[in-house]
């Protein structure tokens, strides 16, 4: 975004800058005023306006956030810290760090998060309306200073004006997918959110009305305003909005991902890999000036030619955090946006495309013939090359009446860029407002005042010889800026300033921009019944249909195969063949649909519905449509069989592309109307309502074409606003992807088709409830089955994770978390598919069943159905109390798993899954969970084989021996008085009323307990009394011999160096001091239950033997070698020893087969847990590293298919899915690598496993010698 200006013009600009500074100095007074804010006192300065020297107060440089430096660079802002004393706010602070768009010098500061408050009066009877301004600049430049946004014009009115800085460029919009880095992007938007919160909380101190705040912005500021109207972060923070020359629908407001962070790092000297952690560390150390210098220059010529304007812009955040503003594409958020309910002024300038004057001139030979690049990017990406060729041909005909046109004239190109970059995004915003908020005022304007000397942006961009109203020119008529001169009050320029300020402040005060300054013209809001009428602001004020309407409709046709999530309204009329009016006027509401029509009987009341009887069956159906989401279902229309509407219905289905004037703008439609005489729709054909209608096939016509959604008479449109608003909020997300409905025993669910990372298509149903929300009185209790529903349930979006504390110490998730997700490769096949049901790990304290970490992409390479089940964790899932009267014996999380498994077993067939071939599997705590299910008689028959990865119920961390003590300790730490004397009922009452996040904040395990092997604070426990829902009545070891799970095949194992997981954790807890304690107290190396029963001398002796086994007798335990040995000790004691114990319990040949594996693949880049815990330079295969080779997530990326990591993914998926299908994991990728005489056999006498590394081989279990020594040590307790 750099502009070339001649030396002479630069000198003139410099002169004006000096003059502007002198004027600003002269307009200051020496009067000050101190105001108290929530953070502290601020001192402002009284100033005078340019015209008439009217007085106002300026408070500049008020911090609303902590300086985003150091660890806060690139990250979401933190609120400003309170201060003592009076802060001097009589002058503005630095602009955000950026490269000047004319001078090409770096200026500004990273410490930039300040705002300015300008108040006409600080004391009035009623508080004043507040206007908050967000500057533009393409998210790359901009500043909240008086050089560009001096408030002089606004301060002639009784208002409060607020301007604020936000970060731009890479510092404001760098986005990294690695959740560990906590840089999801949109820091600049989050700055805006925090500033708005400050305004809401403090503006009343400046005589501003906190209940009457108008947010406004231009260009990127308008797109930001649109985003603020959409994100839930800002709900209620402002009450109306003004969007000038920008929208989040504009392509430049959300540019495609281009690996910008890596490219930026390379441009300033980085030479490492694309690993995001490495890139982030480099950028964290880079100077802010280097970042600002290079981020604009990243765009290649090829990208510029495809109209990629900026590198760092708002993005869909790769994962959701508490500060997230954009969790999904903006167009998918609009339907539910809270901003649909607030008044809006929206518009642009008449020749916006002058913005591209220089860039087009500099590459004219290419750009003037680049027709393909003019087609919207999202359309180009959705169509085939042949379809794109047709679109370009239609584009040329529509714009030039010449399909063979090879080159545009210069101004023709700029006018098209006006539409592409600005007007069409505004038009789409208007369409969505008319559909989603038809009764909320939307005012449309077109700024067309062409001054030869006061349209400053055009002058800078194009020179003085060019005329037209450019992008940015309207700003000169709202703010006094450095290029402006003082005008004669009789000039049209001054009059235009008065008009603009009058309209904007009237809207802020009254929700209506009509004001004395534009009288007698009345600016009316848009009417859904008519054309898009705009106020044209030129030398004269005129109210007429938007001149760009014809071009915009042509542009709409480019989206015929791209669903932009807006319901369309079209007006028409119906009359009988004889000409008498049957229905004088009605509305068609239609939406892209590929669901075959189903006609609902409307009975004799259908005509009554058209007459406005909202109690009729037709209207009742409409009311329920937002919930049931029957896209494409026809609700009926009262007409006679010979009406024009009936003729059109039949004719349109037959001809497909017939042009009906009333619906001309919307292109291809498939219309099928039904009324008192119903259409017969079945097997892809329809018979029209006329008796002599021929039967027409519509199955191919319905697909990817426009379909009638509902038919309303105009008076119903007015009489049933609520119904229409709710109907229009229905979402239909994908361009070519119809919603898919499945009937379950609980009710119908609606899913959607998805494409996996390697191109495999599958069907996804997410957030299916299997239990009642465990909130209120159900907190801590066993779950209750979900209440059945009758209307289709939207299961197209992921659900929340269970409430938990993130490793970065913030709380995330929700108590209402009992949902499951179903991913099916196919919904129809000759025989049902194997079903795999997965339980996540996380030590029973954290975990997530969503695609953030458990994306089914790799599994969808095979014909299987995969289910992931969410269950409660931490105190909410595992609180246990002794008193049977309170009904909290514990293990609610395990009971969630059982109920989820019961639900999927009952409904498997609905998803094309075989209920008689179910494999339960999990890793870590998920594996222990599966093992608990194998020990629980209530789960018998719900699954038929199991996979246990790095965990089982015998692991010391998988059982909590002090669960009831932990409940009391939790209450005590939360502040309950006299806990020791409290009954269990009192404990429960206290914990029931605590906010959920407080239950997750406390870590109760002390160092001594950690040394004894108690890793989890609350987890599975032997229940203190039996109930109907009891899942664990005895110690797991006592249940092994008689467990029903002995009858099913098991695939189990672990990674080759499980204990590496604790390396990073224990370093932070001073591992050396822990090792010192273990050296002096070797008995603590033993399992706690063994320590308890052995004599002290014996325990110490055995502890010394363990110490010698892992640490030797020479090297100090506190050395680095000792730390690595400690990790090996953890591997064996906490993982492999319990694995071997379970294997031994299943060695009897009469039991079902048990296959043992060891995952030993050591990737330098793809073993994500090891890299996270130990750093990128470490080696070894850590606990949970195998997860990366089964599940796609926000930690992953697409691999080349010849890479060993991808081959390992294929191998793991083959092993798991083959076992799920056949009960034998010997798949083709195993058999082809093993010698013909060698086979991976079930464990009987030996302890051989399949070692999965770069290659695979059958070998003895690693560390078997040490594991056998452990077994001898543990047997000691049986010899006492």
C-alpha cells in the first residue's frame, strides 16, 4: 500500500504538515480538566475548533491496554493496569508501528494502544451521544491522531467522539496454527474489542451516554465495524453502526493464507524450517521496524495480479480461545450476528476504484487484460476451468457487450474494481440485512461530491488532473486533516461538511440520519418491498435507486454456484388465467438447495395462511422451520389451478433458465409451487397442479440451482416479523454441500459433507447430545439420557470441550459438554461399516472430543465410521463423597462414557455403522477408560474389541485413592469455612454453587503425593457404596480375572519412551531437587501400595535396587543423565509395567487374543508431544506421540505422500482399521514388510510385540529385563 508522489508534491505536503501543526498548536488553550476513570485519573486539555473556535475537551493518550511488548507481541491485548496520581493526557501518543504509505519510512511504536476522547461538553443535563471511530488503512497502516482525524467538525455538535489505535500489519494480524504459541491471529481486532469495552465502562465519566454508542469506520475501519457487529465479544458494547467503503465481505478484508509468517521471517534473514515454533521465536526477537518494513513488501507480483492486496489481515482463527473474535468465516457468522438488530448506515464513494489507480497504471499491460482476476476469488475456487471460462465470457458480455473483448480501457477497469473491492461487498451486506433483519433500519448512501481541491485522497493517489470521488475522499468531510485548508463557509465543500456531520450526528442521537442540514430531503431506510434506494451526496442531495444496481446484479450472477448464505427476497404477483387477481402480491424467499422436494400437506387452510391467519398449519410449519431446517420443503400457497403462478412453476422446472422479470436478478431457479391442489413430488419428478400437466424430471435440476423456500403474502411479511427473522437465520453453509439428515432414536439430526485433508469425502455429525446437560442439580451426578426431540437438530458445528484449565492457565470449555460426534465415510454401502468409538486422553483432567485435536481425516481414508465422545473431567467428572444420601459416589465421567457408548450402540445403524462390530479405543486416560468399560458388566455387548494405547486401569495414575479427601480439600481451597466439621451434604451444597471455572483452577496435589505416584487430583475411584449406576465397585486388579472384556480381542501397547512426557513438566518443578529426595529416600521409587505394606528396611532395600536399575551406582542422580534415566523409570513404572500386567492376565489361550505393539517412530518434526515437552532438538518417542499418526488436528499439517511420516500414518490407520474390521491387526502394510515366516501373533507364552518404527518388525518388548525385575519386586508383598 505504497503511493508514489513526485518531489514537488512531497514538498507541498511537507509544507501543509507544518502548517497543520501550527494551526493545531494555536487551537490549544491552557485550560485543563481532570476526570476519574476506572484505571485512574486523566488530565485533558481544552481546545478550540478550526471554525468559530468553539471550545471542547480533548483527552488524548489514555491507555486502554498494557503495552503489547515482549510476550504480548502478536498476542491478544491485556487490559491496562491501574495507575496512581494524575496521568497527563493532553497530547496524543505514538501511532502503531508501520511503514509510511507515501514516504516509505518506518514510524510509530509497538507501545501504541491508547485512545482519545473528545467531548463538546463535560456537564449537561443529559449525557451526550457517543461516536467511536475506527480508522482505515487496509489493516496495514493508520493512526488515531489529529493529523488525520481531528475532531473539529464533530465538535460543532453536542457529541462525544472517541478514536483509538489498534495494531496493524504483522504485529496486529500474524496468525499461527500451533495452539502452544497462543497466536491465533486478529490481535488488532482484539485491540478494538478491548477499546470498546473501555468506552462502555468509562465514557459516562466524560458525559457520554453509555447506552447510546455509535461505532463507525472507513475502509478497513468499516470492515472492522462489520466484524464488531458480528463477533459475540462485543455484544451490547455499541448500539448502531456506520460502515463507510468497506465490509467483511470485501476480499481484501480477509486475504487467503499465504504462509505469511514464514515468508516474513525469511525476508528479514530467517533461514530455518517452516516449523511455526521456530518461526515464532525468530519473529519475537526481530525488531519491530524490520517487521513493519517487510510485511507490505511480501506480496509477489503474481499475487498482486490476482488482487491479493495485503499479507496480514483478519483471519478465521485456527482454534478458539477466550478472546476469539472470528471462529469461522464471517459469512457463516452473519446469520446469528447480534449486529443484525442495530440500525446501520452503509455506503461508499462513486468512484472507489481510483484507489487502484497507481497499481493498475504500473502494470497496465497485464492488468487491463486480466479478466479472470476480476472474478471473485471464492467463486473461482468453487468452479471448474470450463465453468470459469463460461463465467468470464458472461462477464464480458454483461460489462462490454462483447464476449471476445481482450482488453479493457483504463477507466473501465477502475470502475470494475470499484465493484469488486468495495461496492459488491457492501451490496452483499445490504442483502443480508434485508433478509436477516428486514425491520431493522438500514440506510444506504453514495458519496458523490467531486471537489477539485478538497478530495484529498484522490489528489494524493492520482494527481490533480484526475477527477472523480475516490476511496477515502469522504473522510475529508468528516475530519480536519493535515492536507485540509480552512474553507469559506459559503463554499460547497463547507456545506458538504455540514451535511455529513449533521447526518452522522443525527443518526447517533436519534437512529435516523434525516436532519435540518439536508432538509427538505428525507433519507429513508431501505424497504424490502422495493429497489435499493440511496441518498446520493453530491453538489445536490438526491434520493434515487443506487446507480450501480445493474452491475451489482450482474455480479450476483457470478455467485450462482457459490452460496453466500443470504436468503433472497423477490416480489411478484399471481393472477388467474382470466386475469382476475387471486393473490395481489406475495413474496418468494429462496435459497440454494440440493435436497429433493418433499411436499407437506397443507389441507384446506393453505389459502388462509396466505390471507394472514398465523394460526393455520402452514404458518405453524414456518415458525418451526428454523429449528427443523427442512431446506427446500414447500409450505403451500393458496391459488387456483389455472393461475399464472402455477404456469410459472411448471414452466420453470421444464426450461430451467427462463427469465421471469420478478426474479430476474437471481439467475437459474427450480420452482415448484404447491397449494390446495398439491404437486406430486417423488423419485425426482413432479406433476404440476394443472390437470393436464406433464410429468417432469427435476432431480438433476434441483441440484445446484435455486429453489423456493417459502411463499409469503406481503401483509404477512409485515405482520409476522419475528417469524421471518427466525426463518432467515437458518444456516446452509457450503456452496455445493446439502444438509444430510439422519433419524436416530433420540430424534433427527442434520449433518454435512466434509472433505478431509487428503481429499477424502465423508459425512460429519457433530455435537449430538447423548445426555441431559450436567448442570444445576445434575452437576457431579451420574448423567441422565437426553430427552428425545422431534425437529431436526443442527449437528453441523462442533460442540464445546468439557470445562477445564488450559495448560496456559486459562479456563476453557463448558459444563454443558455431553455430546458426541459421528464421522462416516459412507452413509450407504452394501453392508454396514465397522464402528470405532474413541475416548480422549488427558489424565481425566483435560481433553477434547472435537476436530481441534481429533480430526478423523486419516480414518476417512478407509471405509469406517468413527465416533468421538465427550465426557466430564476434573472435579465435575470425578468428585466423590462418602455419604450415599448426597448421591455423588464419583466416576460421573466414566458414567458419561458408558451412556455415550449406549447411545451410539443403539443408533449405529442410522449412520451406516455395524452395531455388532464396534471397537472401543483410546489413548492414555482414554485407554484406561476403555479398560474400565471392559471391567464393567454394564458395558458388556456394547463393543466387541478394544484398543488400549499407552494406558489401562492398572496404571497408578488411572485411579485416585484419595478421591473423597480431595473433595474436602477442594472445598477448603475454595474458601469454605470449617471444612473438617462439615458433612458431605454441606460440602456438596458449597461446591454446587461455585462457578464452574473456580472448580477447575485449583491444583491440589502436593509434592509429597507426587513423589508417591499420585499424579491426578480427581479421577476414577472405587466408589464408596454401590448404586444402580455404579461402574467401579472394587479395585481394578480384583476385577481382571472375571472381567467380561476377557472375551473380546484386544490390541494394546505404548510408545518406546513414554516418560519423556514428564521431562518438560518436571523441569519446571525443579527436577534436580526431586531426584535428590528420591536419592535419599529410595523407597519412594516403589509403588505406593507396596511402600505401605513393606517394613521400612525392606522397602528401602528394594528402593535401592530400583535406584541401581535405573540410575546406576556411579553417576549422580541429579545430572542430566539422571534426568533421562528418571524418564525411563517413569516409562516403565507408570506405563509399560501395567501394560505387561494386563497382558499377563490375558495370556490364557482360552481367552480372546491380545496383540501387543510398541510405537517407536521418531520423527524430528511430527512427534508433537515430544517436541512440545522436550524441545525440537530432542529425540525419542514420547507418551501420546502416536496420536499424531491417527488423528489430524490443529497441531498437524498436510504431508507429502512420500514422506515417512505420511507412510507411518497409513500404516497406523491400516493396523487399527483392519483390527476393527477383522479382529486381527495383520494388515497388508504389516504383512508385506514382515518375512513370510514371521507373523505378528497374539501373546501366549512370550512377550513379543510389533515394533512400529521407520520399518516394522516383531521383537521382544523393549526393557523386558527391567520389567521382569519389577514383577519380582512387586511379588515381595505377597511373600510377607
